[in-house]
């Protein structure tokens, strides 16, 4: 953590958030993370599936092939990550979505 960081020290990601609200206020609301640990980063997280992430990715012109894919929770949760520079901040998008359990082949019985 940065010693002596003031709110003014977070002005870059907060400015980016303000601009996002003006330019993309019609997009789904994310979980917003601004922290003194990474004072130039603005992180937007989506926990209700991938539609919200894709809406933001497309609006910010982030190429689909730059999105990182992973899993967590023993392979039960899909995780997508992408980042772009926006208004001087590193803007990170992260999405979490449940991976449906595979259907039993031939049915249960």
C-alpha cells in the first residue's frame, strides 16, 4: 500500500470512472474497485454472467482475442479478463460465470 496516499492520489481511476458513467451510462452496472494498492487501476467486475462483460468489452473496442480465459472453484466458475488504457487509467474488466454441469450421457437411470 502507498504510504500517505490521499484521495487525490486516486484521481486517475476516479476520473476514468466519471467518464465511463457519462459515455457508457446505458451499460450494465459493474462492481467497481478502486484501491490505493494499484492507484492507477480501475477494475470493473461482473458476477451475473458474461453478457455484461461482453457489452463493456465491445463498447470499449477490446478485441475478443485479447480476452484471457480461465476457471476457478474446481472448474465450476468461468473467469474472463481483459484490460485497456482508458483516460489515463488501466481499466480491467473481469467476469465470473457458472459453468453448467455436464449432462449425464444417456440420462440417469
